[in-house]
C-alpha cells in the first residue's frame, strides 16, 4: 500500500478516574508519557502509526470484573459523529451462526492474501500473564479516526460476543480525510462488556475528527510501549501502530485484521486490498455489513469479518483455557487455532534463522580480525620487533664510549 498522511491533533490533559489496573489516570513518567501537543498519523502496510508516539486525551477505561460492569463517563456528543448502534446490527454481528463460521473457517490462503486476513503474533517477550478481575484480559487501543481500527472492530465485536455480551455500543466512521475515508465501524467509547471468561479493556484515543477521548497509563501504557515495537513491528518507525490488541500478553495483533477496503461500496474479492483507499466510494451501510456476515459466500466483507472472527475467537480460547467448549472446539475456531500454531512456528523458525545468521556473522568477523591484521597493527608489530635490537645497539655504544 502507498503511504498517506493525515493530521490528528490533541492536547494532553490530566484527569483522575478509576483505572482497571489500580492506578490513577494521570500523566505517567518516562517514555510512556504520551504528552506531545500534537501528533500526526501515517498509514504503513495495514497499520496506522502515531508518528510522535503521542496519544493525548483524558483517561477513561472500559473494564469488567466477572459479571460486574464498570460504567464509563462518556456522554454522547453530537459533534463526535458517534450514535447508538442499531440493535439489529449488533444482534446480527453477535449472533453469527456457528455453522456459518465453521463453513468459512479462515478462508483459503489465496483469499486471505486478497483480503489481507492474518493472525496475531505470538508474544515471545518474557511477560507476566495479563489479567483483570481474575480473568485473562484483552486490551484494545485504537482511535475512532483510524480506518484500520474501524475494520478490526467488526471482527473484535463478533469474536468477543462469543464469550460475553456488549451493551451501549455506538457506531461511527473513520476520518473523512484519511486513507479508506469514512469506513463504517463501531466505537468502544462508553460501551460495556460482561463475560464470565475474559475481561475487556478498551481505549479509544480520539474521535474521528481528532478530539481527545482516552489515554492509557500505568500497565496498559507500559504494555503498549513494550509490545507495539520491534520485533512485533518491522522497525522502530512502526512503533505505536494502531490498532493494538494484546491477548493476555500471549498474543498481539498490531494493524488491521483485514483490509478496510471490503467495507466500501464496489469492493470485490480481487480488489479489496486497495479498493477506495483514496476515497470516492461510500462506505457500505451498517446493515449490509452486518448482514454479509450471515451470508459470506459472495461477500468480501462477510468473508473477511467471519474469517477474522474465527482467528480472534481462537486467540481468546488460547488464553482462557478453551472455554466455553462449544465455541472453542467448533471447527471454525479450530481452523483459527491451526493458523495460530503455524504463525508461532513461523516466528520461531525466523528467530532461529536470525540467531544463526548473527552468530555466523560474529564468528566471521572474529576470524577475519585474527587472520587479517590491519596495516596499523602490522606496523606496530614491526616496530616492536625492531625495538629490542635498537635498544641493545644504543646500550652497547654507550658502554664502549
């Protein structure tokens, strides 16, 4: 994909509100203090990167403890572009028949490439399990303006709905001046989620127009800085990419789970990766997108969302002990689990190859240094060889005189 920039502005402001990890929401110290007075975003290969690493906002958090809901302070604003999610849209997405998900599986390798569907990465960094309320935690960080976040939320809502229940979801669209402009989506700002299996903590950093909403501090901020960085992104210039989803510190999804292009009118299975990247086509109606997940055979959006849902469901099953069994042992979920295993194996193989190459390079450099002395070292050796005879000669002359 080509790179495209878009402005997103915000001013850091301190706020103190309840935090699911037991810390007050205030500016944090060190490099996790996201306090740039302004920031820009750039699209890089399916990721939306905060160039300054800044995420300016007041801190408000979604948290769940067993079946107790922590209510968020998030009054609806007519200027935010956010409104209550239609009940039929939420119902359709949360109630995708298991038989449909089983039939889709994770799609074929060719179709996954065409739709840019892919699995999270295995976290290889040594970290303690991420939990909240005695349950594995799914940590989400995104922005309402981000088109890749917009695409990802559809599958994330569908996946989490297999384990619990959302309420007070709202709908919005990504920024109109970004790539894949005005991509239809949900927002987690102000939503509630209950589940006996997992906790869900979400941050929406800003509205679709860049107005600050929430900012992570404490544990979430540290995780964001540690995992949204190499080796989980190609280089440091991709650090602080969005969306960012941490599954219990065991798996991490950085970037979209499929191309936002499938959520725009005119998308097909062969053009979805770049379709409407620069605008010109309207986003599909919410009801059309939700309905496509029920009949995905001929719909790029339905195929992408359902395949990504199976992958995300498998990831959650991987961190919650495989519960409930009716979900975690379903064929669609098992297909996602197989893809996760392949991803982990590929990462291990790549890490082994990298370590082997580094050792070989280090050994070659060491051998080269031993067998091929530099000109300066040869000169020094020659000087040291001549020095004794010169000194003896001088001493002899002095004695004779």
